[in-house]
């Protein structure tokens, strides 16, 4: 029997994996439609993050969708994730002599952990329990 926390983490992982696959598919479709790479990435990212918000909010953390403060905290977490990813792939990896693939793998390990912890203790925490 799994605990409530384990079930929540499993839902988080399912949503995250689904959103990652969705991003890749949408990005590749946009490229196949001859969209500029930056525009294709931006649109695919925007769609994926929107789906992630709905999935993580409604299914993973069982919260209502339309809370403005929660949406802002979620957006801040996504922004922090981007900064972490850019720092690892653009600064830390090159400084340590990592290949691009090693840097990308490090991001794929660190980012989900970072996001889950921030989602749990800040973005979707019960009022008064936000740290």
C-alpha cells in the first residue's frame, strides 16, 4: 500500500513525463510546419507549461485552478527552473568540462526534484504552511 505522499509524487512524475513528451511532440510539429525555431520553442513551452499547471494543480496537488497567488507562485517556480537549467547548461557544465548531454542529464535529474519540493512547500501548500 502506498502512502498519500507517495501517490502524490507518482502523480507528479506522470504529469511531468507527459508534459515533457507533449513539449517534444509539439515542438517537432511546429518545426515541421516551418515555424522559426525560437517561435516553435516558445509556443511549445507555453502550451506545455499551461498543461503542466492544470495537471499538477488539479490532479497532483488537488487544488483549485483559478487562484491568482498560486498561479504567480507557479510561474515563479517555472522561472527559477529556467534559471537553474540555464545555469547548469551554460555555466556549471562548461566550467566543469561536461558535454552537452551530461549537462542536460543533470538538468533532467535536478529540475524535477527542485520543482516538486517548491510545489509542495510553497506553490500548493496550505495557507499558513507556506515556507
